[in-house]
C-alpha cells in the first residue's frame, strides 16, 4: 500500500513521526544499556564503601594495638608489682577508654580492670 504524499504538510508530519520514532528507539536502547550496567555500578560503590570501612576499622585496631603495646612496655607493666598494676588498672577503667584490660604473668596469675584476681588463666 502506497501512501500518497501530496501535500507538504503530510510530508513534514510523516518525516517528523519517523524522526521522533527513531529518536525514541535510540533513547530506549541507550536507557536499556545503562540499566544493564546499573548492577555493576552499585556493586562497585558498595565495594568502595566496604573497603573504606575496612581501612577505618584497621586504623582503629592498629591504634588500640599501639596503645596496648605502650602500656605493656611501661615501667609499671614490666615491674609486675601487684599494687602498681592494680592502681594502673583502676585508673584505666575509670577513664573509660578500656572496658576490660587484663595483665598476666608467666605463672598464670592475672589482674583485670574489673578488679578480680584470676589464677586459672
């Protein structure tokens, strides 16, 4: 079936419809492609967030490790004097920085921030 395009108005209308159809098809195709990429983009963003949080936690743990190492190398800790250690533990627990902290010696005796003496370590 052949459409007769007698008037310029009909020719312009048909041309506009064909151009608009082509543009909408192209936009639909591009949108579909972007939507197919969306799961990968979301996964990459979640991975970036997870890696950043892991680095942050690693830095916090390293900071706590450094603090514990400094306390372990202190003269009070090296002396293994029960009274000095208990005073240090009380000071540490009242500051609220460490909730539970335990010192132990080679004989298996331990003193903790919650002020209990343990010998079954």
